[in-house]
């Protein structure tokens, strides 16, 4: 954040960087983390100034862009062109997760007006969410998590199945969550839940 004429890196940037979602577009993630760090560094008095509203408004503008795609039923894609005109594939779901995270931060500091309602499970198009969900399920299988428990946890969350990638991101950091012998469990069935415990020694 600019302080007079000198640019200062906020001291809270490192912990904020740790909690921000992953995204394979590193520059976008870096920009978002810097924005939130600057915003979090503002004093109570500074939050009444134009600078703070610009930071908050930027997060809201990202949401408005996505909301426009939903309202106008425009097709979202992961393909984009770089400055040389070459087509590249972008981590569209990761970008959306960063935007959602920025909006959660706005809500936590009392600026919930930035987002018009919640992100329902169908807010993002399946073309963006389905690949990320499939990767999360493969990750759960590899980590040894029970698919039934994994899905049940997601269905209790705000965005339902769209939260599966975020849950997987957290689970990777906690290998102790591995469930032994749950490799044959399905999303709708856990064989250990159905086990008749009266016959177990």
C-alpha cells in the first residue's frame, strides 16, 4: 500500500498468503493477496477513506464480472490469449476461488453489500467447476479419504459440491485425516457405516 511516496509491503502479508486459496495463475493470486493485505492494514480511520473503498470495490468488481456471465448466460472458458496473441489455458476455477475468498473477507469486515447474495452451487458454470471437482475426488482417493464422508461434509457446506476442491486443499495439509480401508467407499455409501457392529469382536 502506498504510504506517502513510498510503497510499503504490509507486515500481515505472509499470514494472509498462507490462507489464500491456491491458483495456477500466480500473478492474479499475488495481486489479490496484496490487495487484501493492504486492506487489512488499514486502521479504523483509514477504512472511512476513499482508498479503502477502492480496495473493497475492486473485489466487488471481480464478482460483478462473474455475475454478468451468469445473468447473461455467457459461456465461460479457461482459454485466453496472452499479450503475444497466443492461446493459453488459465486456471479459471482457481481464479473464481480467489474472487470468492476476497468477497468472504469483505463480508468479514462488514462490507457484505459488495456481494449480491451468496454464491449458490450453480453460480459458476459446470465447464469451470466439473474439472476441479473431479481433481478433488481423485485427490481424496489418493489421500485415502472416505468418499462418503467427504461428500457429506461438502453437502453441509454453503456451496455444496463446489466446496469439494477447497475441502481437498485443506485435507492435503492434514494427512492424519486418512481413513484406513475406505478405498472401496463410494459417494453414496460407506461400507463401515453399514457394518453390523454387534457381530464384531
